[in-house]
């Protein structure tokens, strides 16, 4: 059976879980700052998600870039996979009922690095050639690790999605693509990504992350209408990020929550499910119980 054919429960938001535990993730490195200074804390955070029932740990490599960290970037990319793999190995015997514990090497968008936070609008002003040059080395390094697969996540730019699919197709590991922001909100751009997915034979799964649960439901339904690829969805908690205040606001009253959305997405064909920002181990445990991944 191919890696993405069976249901898998992903983890939640690693960075916001660290923040909830009291660790400082401010600054351009985000969770990679903790990885750099105290890698044991990253392993512990992965362990929390595995203990909650997650089957996939997503590495703390999202914001590790060569233009910010120079030569140190490669060692940190490799470290991000090593600590996740260590957590997976330790969880394997304790949580065998949840299936194999896997490691997804996170490939974040240009906007999370030198784009300075525009990973949602995708307005980079870069050519495909420039994006290819920027992403190539990071993909090559992560492909040369013990990660089970590579996950290009939070991708808001169609050209960037195309470049990443090209680069990921050239390396040996399985891989998945998860879009967000400007692509998720624009039917034309979403259709372009569906076409790219259908033209990429080795793409294992396609989906959406870091959007509110109702939008995730709409996106996966559109994806299912346009492709037979396995589907992935990792929504946020439902809370709303206030960029001006740099804080989270409560979800609107009566809005669809993560658990309700998860049931709807599973019914729509999503087999790879987890969470993103503000989704911690408690929410993953609730998903595990309510969707009953352990029985799949």
C-alpha cells in the first residue's frame, strides 16, 4: 500500500504548542530558534503530539533558510529531522495501536523566510527561476535525511507550487503539497494547482493548511472535484489572527469548529488530517477519538 493511501493523523501546530508551553518563538526563526538553542524541547513537543495519537511529526524546518542562517542552515535542517525521528522511535513501542510513527520534513514557502511573513498573499515578485534557485538546496538537504516524506506546506503562490512540485519530483522520497492563503481563496488559482497536481505523477497527496476550518472544508471539496489524489487538510483552530495586534481573536460565535470540520472533511474524502496554528495535543487527541483513526 502506498504511503498516503491509508488514513493518517498528523500533528498540530508545533510553534504554537511551544508558545503555549511558555517558550519564546518570536523573531524570524520561530520554532527553529528553539531547535537551534534547545533541541530536546522540540523532541519533547513532538512526543506530546505522538502521545495524543498523532502518527506524523512535522519537522521544525519550516523557517530554516540559507539566506537567513547561511551555512548553519544545513545542520539545522538535518537536526530538525533527527529530533523528530528520535521522538518517533521512542513513541513507536508505546503507541503501536496508532500505527507507524512517521516524520514529514517541512518545506515552508519563500514568504516564511526572506518574504518576511507574506506566506499568505504569495506576492513575492519573483520569477520561477528565482524561486527554483531559492528552494533547491533546502529540498536537496531534506531529501537526504531520515524523513519518511517531504511536505511542502503553507504554499500561497502558484508559481512556487509549480517549482516545488518540479524539485520534489526530482528527489527520491514521497512528497505532498499543501496550499493556503491566496491560492485557497481564489478559484482560478486553485484550479491551476489542481492541474499541476494532476500533471505530477509522483505527488502523493494534495491539500490545504493554515486556514480556518470552514475554508478548509470548501477547499478539500474543490480539490476532490478536480483530482483523484489523496487529500490532506490541517486547518487552524478556528481562531483569527489579528496581524495589527499580533494576537489571536476568538472564532466567531457559531462558527464550525475543528472537530465538526474534520468529520465533514473525512466524509469528503480527506485521509490525511491534522491541525496547524493553535491546534495542540489536546485537539489532536480529540480528533483521534472522534474520527477514530486508531480503528482505520
